[in-house]
């Protein structure tokens, strides 16, 4: 197992960046990440921290959302799909919350900025002496380098990036279409916990250690990020408004279900109407992000039934992006 230290810092996904580390398919890397304000806050003393007005006082917001990377995966080429498996995930140090971040951003950044430093204890997040909850660790930002212009770390897209899906945690696999040789994967924005949809525009922001394993699926087709958990397949969409992100996720879910399960469009629509779940990942970033969840309890049964009915040659030739 290799280790990638957090000082290999970047603020964008770019095909022009030299890799910080190179790995083989199936190899694991322990990646150290920095908190979403790049370690600019003193997190040693829990409690309220006043940051000032407008551009958060002494905090440089241009350093927001640092990533660690990029990681080059040998044999990953454009036209392939990388499966990034989160094998392990841990918080490092204490955390902070920006409680009014969503409202401040909506108002153009004006007003008083403050943070609450939160103690991360063994097995429990101590929001306050009277307010504690268990961990729900997740990775907010993970992606590959786009083929064209660099993509900043704040904006989600087809390359992945800052989708902020609460299910991107230990045991999940994020599938991404390779756009540049080696993939050039970067990761950051770990949360000790965050409400689904990032309802307040923030989570319990912390540094972390993310144990990743990389899988390369040669010659596979995938239009955008696809997340696999124990319970479901989750198709991501993005756009400037929540409606745009939802519409993209829905259309991609229909295409995916139809292609993978060998269904016509009408049948795929009926299946998703009966068993698909539309959720918002976040609405605070420059692009909103949404997902459509397809429960494995449904898709798995249909795939098994189809495998019994379809000839082996046809099954092998079908454009199925799911592993």
C-alpha cells in the first residue's frame, strides 16, 4: 500500500498536472486530505470563531476546497472507466461548521462570517456539550482530470468533482469515465457528517485519511458519475439549477436502466417510477448536483432474470457499464 501526503495539494482537476503518485489497477493508496478551508482555522479549541465580514476576514476563500493528488492509474485510457473504491475512511483532528454559509453565499458573501470548531471524539461528534451524534463519514469531492480545460475543485461535473453525495463513504465505489491518460484522480473535502442535500450549505468539515483502491474497466461507456453502494446504484446529474441537475440525473438513469437491463424506454420509465428515488446531493456549489437511486433489490433481480433468458453472446456484447 502506498501513501499520498496532504502537501500534494491542488485546487483543480487538470490533464496538465504531473501525477503526485502512480499506481497499478487493484493497488491501494492511503490519501491524506486537508479540510475545506485548507487548514486556515485553529481547530484545537472547540467553540465559536468570529471570521469578520465580507470575504471571511483573514480566511482566504481562494484556498477553499483543496484536493490531494493527482493519482495516475496505469493502463487507464480515454474510453475506459475507473472504479474508485473507498476501502477506508477516517477523520483527522477536529472539525468545523460554517453555520450560515448557505445564506451568506446566497447573499453574495456579505454579512458576518463565523465558524464553530467541533470536537471529534472517539466514536462521537461533539457539536456542543448537550448535542452529540455519531459519525457519518463521507468524501465530498472526488474526480478525474477533464479532457479539455481544467475544472476547479468547487464545481461538480461529468468528471466528478464536488458532488457532495453523503453515500460516497466507506465501501462505496464511484465510477468515472477516463478523460485523460492515467485518469489523474484527486480527492478532498471529507466530512465527519453532513445532512443529505447539504441543507445548510456546509457539513462537519474535517481533514481526513481516505484509503482508495482503483479498478480499470476497459472499453466501457459511462456518460457521468455513477456511485455503487451495497444497496443501490446512484446516477448523478448536475446543472446551474436544481431542476437542471434533476433532469440530467433522471435522463441518465433511464438510459442506464434501459441499457443494462435490456428494457425499452417505456419499461425503464415504469421501473423508475415504481422504484427509483430522486435526491439532491447539494444546491450550494456553482453547479447543483442530484442523483437518482436504483435499488439493487430491484435491478439485481431483473439482471439475474435477464441472464437466464439472453444468449451468452448477446449478453456479452450488450453495452452494460455496470461491473
